[in-house]
């Protein structure tokens, strides 16, 4: 942008040290790297045989230049970008083969340590919907820049990035998404770019960064990328059919057609190349429109005969002189040694989670509203049942039924929203983890503490209303603790399932597999001793069994003397033993811990791959 902006940035940043200033300035000079590749192939196995999605693709991204990948729909632009960024690999029916080098040194771009060094902006925005653009950019800068960067520099840096991207007018508006109104799609796209550029990356990959932008915003964004490239970075992005002003700002172009390289080279050389291939560009014609028209309107065989699809110009370094080194991008001050600590990561995530709860009033309001409605409805139906004479069979049966309904409501009412949270937030987590925002442990811990608070409030509303209206006789704290214990183990089951599934709809369909068996084995539909011996052991894996036994002992273990025999028979039929209450608590806690640990392990394994 203007020189005045650059001057304001330099004066706005802290003078505490040259290294901090350089790190905090998004347009500070950096050591450039040239990425090159050859023999990139992607094959899809189908019933009819193999289909080549990419066929011997080659090219390079010189440092200090903007390189665009263009091509018709289905040409393989996004597939190539994902392979180079280490976000696509051999998996299932897809086979990927590639030779990628950085400054003539062979690298394994699929390694997480390499991927974390590449700023990647996906086509679909993955931002926290309750954050503002300013908060999203600050969040990225705080967690990814050196821990010594002063707060003043972080705030100045965020403001400069917002100004460069034309986001000042919406800087403090919610990003939004789903049922929450927020900024426009184009503004979300620019905010996604700012989140990555704020950390002064040496390599920037973007997938369709101008999609959804008007002409002015697209030009503005490309100008920002040009500044990043001039600072020494290598900038690579896919684009479909840019306007002439955007196209003329490119330095380097890779044109793909049917999974092959139709042209690779400088943008200024395109007119001569196309003329030499019998496809001269008409006067007063947008070059981007012309090359796309040529690619789409002529058969590949004709284009090959005319001289398109040239052989690879990438110099392949012989293996005997190539130093195999996958941590090449960990030098030059870009390592993790200066990264913020675990406590800072956890506190930032914890703060964001609570802001999310406070701002997403619709979701939290619906969750608490439904809980209160169910509690009032249950209390109305079973009103005063807890105070009736337990000597009468129908009274004790209704009394027992009220406890069962409340525990089932607690189990399902807390598990379902928790289950939906992880798959829904998966794109945000994977983007942030893959770009080195925080560790899996910090993310998991912040989600856990937030979940504890929300669940505790939800269960307090459920238990408080139903306890008074039904008229239970047990100590309220025992009642609340027993139901809360069930709710927390239910959320642990839900988190485990949510981490294991990528689609929220699939997670919801699988939820009955976890909870219907618990209802069957808990002892209130059929006595435990009537369950076949070869299935009876399953009851010991069900958290509902232990929570219900704790609550039943608290309620029916204190019946009036004249009704105690009936209460004892009820407890016996469900398998409750007063001497084993401590064992019920211990097992309930163990189930919770085991589920959480398994969920953490699954999340860690999924975090190592993007797709």
C-alpha cells in the first residue's frame, strides 16, 4: 500500500528490540525460498480402472514472486495445491506420488513440522463465528509470533493488517456463520488471509482467494500479496478466471489442463508463447480470458501438436548430492523455540470459548431453554410424587419413574450438543493446529473446562426445578452430584464419538449406539438378574447404571420405617448395594477418564492429517 502506511507501522511498533519489530511487522523482509516440484501424479482408482487427476505435473514458485495456478474446472488446481502443502496424500482410492524440493533440497511436505511452516488459506473459510476479524487476527498473532512480542505491537500489527485488507469498517463485527449473522463472504475471505499473513510466513498458499470478492477487493487483496512477495515470500494460489488488472499483477503462471502442465513460466512471456503455438492473442483481449478459451475450446491432442504441454524445465538434483532434510524450514528463526507456552495457549483458548458461549446466545439459550422446559414438564407430571407414601406400589413406582426420566434427560440433553461441537468446529481446529497455533492438549483442556461450566449450569437448572416440584427426599447435593456425574460421563462418550466422526449428521445417527444399550442394561426396564448371563456383564460398562444406583440409594435408602421393606426390594431389584456406593463413584469417574483419554488420542491422530 502507501508509504505513509509503512511509516505508521514502523513508528507504531515497539522500539523494544529490532528482532521483535521485525517479527511483528507483517511486511518485514524475510529469507526467501524457491519451491519446485516434478513428477507429481494423482490417480483415482474406480471400478472402470484408474483415472489420472494429475499427470507428471511440474513447476516452481520462485521467491519474491506471485505464482498463480490457472485452468478450467477439473484441471487439478486445488489437488496440486493440496499436495504441495502436504494436505493430500495416498489414501483409500487416491494414490499420490511427488518429488518436492525447497531450494534444491528434497523435503517431505506431508510431515507436520513442514506443513506448520506454510501459511495456507483454504477456499472455505474456517474461522470462529463469534470472533471479530480483529480478534481472529490478534489470536493468530498472539499464539504464533515469538512470546516476547509486546501487546502494543500485536495490537498495532492487527490494525495494520485490517487496514491493508480493507476490513477496518467491519473489524469489530462478528464473523458469523450458520444462524448467526456476520460479515460478508468477501470480508470473511480477507479475514482468513489476514490471519495467515500476520505471522510473516516465508511461503503462502491460497486456494481461490478472490472468489466471492468484487473487482476492487480482489485487486486490493492481490496488492497485499504482492507486498508479501516483495518482502521475500513465495506466494502461490489457485484462481479460475481473474480480471485483467488482477492477472497483470501476477509474476509467474502455471496453466493446467486435463491434469497436465499446458504452460509454465513468466506472465510476460505468455503472448509470445501462445503466438508460437499458433494461438496468437487478439488485440484488446484479457489474457486470462484468452488462455482459458484456448484451453477449453481445443482438444488436448491439437494443443500438444501446436507445442503446448512442454516438457519439464525443473532441474532434478541427483539423489547422490541431495541432502534429505525434512526440517529445512525450521531454521532462520522460524522454529518452535520461541513459541508461546502451554498455559498461554490454554488461557487464550479458554477465553475464546467463553466469549463464544456469551456471544452465541441462540445456542446457549436454546440449550438452557429446552432443559428448563423439560424440567418443568417433568416436574408438572410428577408433581409431589416424591412426598407420597412409598407403601403404596403405584406411588413408589411413580417415584422411581421420575428419577429415571430425569437421569435420561440429563444423559441425552448434555450429550447431543457436545457431540455436535467437535465435528462442527473441526475445520477451525485443523486449520489452527496445522498452522501451529496450539497443541492438542491445550485445545482439549480448554474445551473440557468450558464444557464443565456449561454442563454444571444446565444440570443445576434441571435438578433444581425437578427436585422442588417432584419433592425428592434425598440431600440435594447427592442428587445434583449423581446427575452431574452421569452428564459428564455422557459428554465424555459424546466427545469420543465426536472426535471419531467428521460429519455431525453421522455422529447423531451413531449416538443411539452409545445410549440405548445403557437404557437396556440399567435395570429399570428389566431386572439385572433376568438379563442372560452372557450379556449381563455389559451393565458394568454403562455409566447410567452407576449414576442411577447412586441416586436410588440416596432417595430410597432413607424411606420411612413402615415403607423401608418396599424400598429395599426396589433397590435390590435394580442391583443397588449401600456398601458399594463408593465403588459406583469410582467406576463412574473411571469411565469418564478412559473416554476422555481415548478421545484425546483420536483427536491427536486426526490432527496429523488434514483430510
